[in-house]
C-alpha cells in the first residue's frame, strides 16, 4: 500500500517529529506532526488542506492523516481539525493506511532518544 517514497518520507518525518518533541516537551503535537509530514512530502500546507478532489492529493492527504494519528495518538477529531476535515475522513484514512504507517514506523526503532541540542 505504501510506496518506497512513502516509506522514506514517513521515516524521516517520524524522526523529525521525535527530535522536535524531545526538544520542546509538550506542544501542539498534531500541528507539529503535520508540519513534519508535509515537509517530508514537499507539499504546501495550504494545498494539503484545501478541498481538492485530485485522486493523488487525496491519497497523499490520507497517508498524512494516518501518520499524524499514529504518531500522536490523537483522536480523529483532533487530527481532522489540523487537516480541515471531519473525523469520518480521518477514520477512513486511518482504516486505509494506519496499519502500514504503524508497521513502517515500528520497523525502524531508534537505539536512543534523539539529542535535541546536537540533532544526533
């Protein structure tokens, strides 16, 4: 279900999200995870959140929503607020891609917490 490019983007976004979360403690995690995955795909946030019916954009957005839900543990409603979608859209995205995102993230476990000061 996930292409090699998707897997690469998800792993890089997860690493960036963990680094930033470690550096700042508690923050708006859904917003931060959204920023990491959008950066990974090289997309503009305004394009991801607009109501465009392009099939490629819809699939990318669904993968992003699943990533945010899996990495933050947020409710579908909370994730939907970030993407300007309702909770049922997030639920559909998670039903389709959450298992693949979770498997991708768990396949590469870091040996230690990232050092926020040195980016190591």
